[in-house]
């Protein structure tokens, strides 16, 4: 379809990813509309917001009437329903084909394996007895993964025995079972963001080291402290994986660096990702801007780092049910060279992502110290 100089992008989702996506669009004078199934704090900064049943064809037609392109904040947004409701009038990126390949972890992992992308050994198991047999074949520990809807450590479990597996099964398995994956005794967890246009043109971001605490991302350091050959493998595997999924927009590829130098794909996310938040301050073009450019099929921007190192630290909720009052924000702002981002979520839960802090520096240690100091100052 032909797109005017200043199009309108519809974003399915009203959380922090939609908010930061919209911010980059507005900066370029691109109009934005956001649709969420309920009022969401982050999206309230924008005027073109709607809350309603986003699976209702009438709601989707109303939402998409003035949009040139529709994109998604997460793989679980109703992209297929939007595509059905709007027909050929509005393109949806990533495509429903890509989202169907990625949002089910079993389908995603099998598709990557079939495309010769290196992944840990895995099996999709329909019954608990089958899962126990596979786990014994792999050798404990193994990772159990819910097929759909898992995020931020929810929907996964590392188990060390038949008893633990049987105990975890009812919470994770659905009618078609779950995925059992060999536990990857990795050296590091890495991530690479790839932006891809509909025609296949790509740009790739630096390899990032991701540090997890309690199954949630705590910090991201860029560039990752890895050998050049590992970085080259990570870039090549990430780009091959994105091509295999026919991704359009920003696609995040989470990876394992193994002790023998192999790089394995953990999973893909077909949209901007927490591991790429550092790009807002850290790169010539942020992951959010390149996502907007890619779905509009516009030229992609440089992914070069602006400084030798960038570090992002997440800010998590510390209490339950109390509205977030960022009264400690001035303390974080006092940290030289650190940039806090507060997402605007009205309710707090322990472990919920409430914001992040990014710091740039001449080396990773310098940037990490300042990012941690600013993040520690924030109590939400």
C-alpha cells in the first residue's frame, strides 16, 4: 500500500513498549493510535488512545479506520483479529504468520530447528509421563516451558527430578502439554536486536550481555564481553533466525553462549524488547525508532553505539497494590549521566517492571556503577 509522508500507526497495546514506540513515532511527526483491552497507565500520555474489547471486529474497524499500518506491542495482541476485521485496507506487521510461528514456544522452537538455527535439545510432550521419559533421556535438570502466554520468568520452571516435574506439570501444561528443554549450562545469556523491513533488508544491533535475577532481566551490558568470533556467530544466528520467522519490525533474539563456543537460540520476541531498551540513549537509532521505520518500510537507521559502553538496569516494584509514587525520581536524576525511564503503571507488584535506567560510559564498569546507583535510588 502507498503510505503518505506522515502516516498513522495503530499500536495494539498500551504498556511501556507501546508508549516508547509511540514516543519515537511522535518525534518524527507520525500519528499514533493505541488500543488496549483496559485503561493502561503508560498509554495515557497520548491523545489517540482507546480501551475496549480488542477482539471485537467493530472495535478493531473503528480503531483501524484512520491507520495506515498496525503493529503490536506483544505477540499476544489480537493481530489476526485485526487483520480479519480490516482486510486489505491496513497492513499488519509483524504478519500474523510470523506471530503464529513465534507466540507458541513449541512451534517457534521446532520452526527454528527446521531452519537449521542451533537450539537446545527439546521435545514437545503431550502427557506428564512422556515428559518424565524425555527428562530422564536428557538428564536432569530440565526446563519446562508453557507454550503460550509466558513472560518475565512466568510460565517456566527448572526441575531436578521426576517428582518436581510431576508437581510443576499442572501449573504449566495445557491440553496439548508443554515443552521439555535440556538445561543449557551456558557461560552467558546474550541478546541481539534485529530490525527487518518487509523486503528483507536488515540492520543488527551490538551483542548484549543480559544478567538475570529470579528469572527476570536485571541488567543489560553492551557490548557484551565476548570474543569476536562469538559476537560474529551471535549476529549471524540472530539474523538467520529472524529471516526464518520472516520477521518485520524489531525482533529480539535471546541467545546462550555455551562453554565450547557454540551459540544457541533461546527464543525470539517479535517486537521491541527489554534487552534493547539501552538503545534509546545508547545507539544512533533506538530499537523503537527502527521498529517504526521497519513496519512503515522506511530506510533503517544506524545501530552504532554513541559511547563505548551502555548499561541498562531494570527498576522493579517493591510492594503490592499501592499506586506508584516516584517521589525518589529526583535522587535518581542526581546521578550524573544516568537516564531514568518511569513507565507510568498505576499499580505496583513485587517484581513488576516499573521502569529502567540507562547510563553510557567509556567502559562497562563505569556505566554499570552509575546505572545501578540511579536504579537503587528509585523506590516504586
